[in-house]
C-alpha cells in the first residue's frame, strides 16, 4: 500500500483497515512526504523502522534527505503482485505525492508489479491549467517532470502520462472516479476535506497554494 492520512473512503475508514478487513496479504506500506499519517512537517525526513498497526506490515518511508530515499528499492517490490496507490493530490505540480507515485510506478515496471491506483478528483478541478511548464534546468522533487503549475489532472492521469512519456512500461490499472465532472471543485462534490499534509488543513488553503507556493522560492515569507 502507498497511502497517507487522507487515504479514507466515504465513511472515513482508512485504507489499511479496509485492506485488513478484506484479508489482503499486505506485505509492506509505503509512506510519502509527511509520513503515512501526515505527522511530519515540511522537509522533515521520516526515517527509522515502523510497523503499521492495523495490517502489521512494515512501513517504508519514501521521503528523506537523499534522492535515493525518494524511491522504493527493487527488493521492496520484488515478489509483490500489486501496489495499491491511494493518495490525495491537490492539483499543483509542487505537491510531491504525484512524484512519489510516479517513482513507485517506475520501480514496479522493473519488478513486474501491477500498479492499482484508487483515483480521486482533482480538488482544483480538471479543466483549468495554469502556469509554465517546469524548466529542464529546474527539475527537483517539487517538479520532477515538466508539468504546468496547475496541471488539471487526477493523480492517476499524471502517473499514466509520465509512464507513457518516459516509456517505463508499467502496468497501471485505475479505479476511476465516478460522478465527478471535471469543472467541479472539491467543494462542489459533497466530499469533506481530509488533510493530506500538516499545512494543508482546509479546502481554502489548497485553493491559494498554487500561487502562494511560488513565494517559497524567494526570500519572502508566505506567513505559514
């Protein structure tokens, strides 16, 4: 499982509990930036061995101080038939969960592991696209592949796009979003906001993020 605090269903039951109740053989849980329970702050490495209590599976952090810590090791996915991905993205290219999912898909292509993405609506909507593509000289973990600032895609669409563009050949299956119209913001879907990271506590914070986050590249404070 690749999941975090917002990996819940409409009854707010977490993916780990759903997996345990379904008697899935969960061999490993992967935690993106901020950790599997979104407890770590911005740029705070998540290190050390953990056990996910519901499934009893070890937790592997995919966020640290080194580039190598952002990608699962081949041995983490060898012998695993399916990686289930359930992450709430917020529609902006700086938000790192899309890149963690992409890096996992890249390794899954090497190990023959199927990637099953439980897709979610883009809370900023799926129509408006804003901002320049990330320049090739400025690629980093807040922009690993060229995407516009506000990309208008769901997480599954981003991963499928990068998989195709880079030619990885990962097997990606998607549980598609049903009932969402692309022009809808999250506030228009009837879903309540579940914070995916410590400093994204509300729908309103997510709405201003694509513009405010640009200030983080300067000496100004965005007044977090």
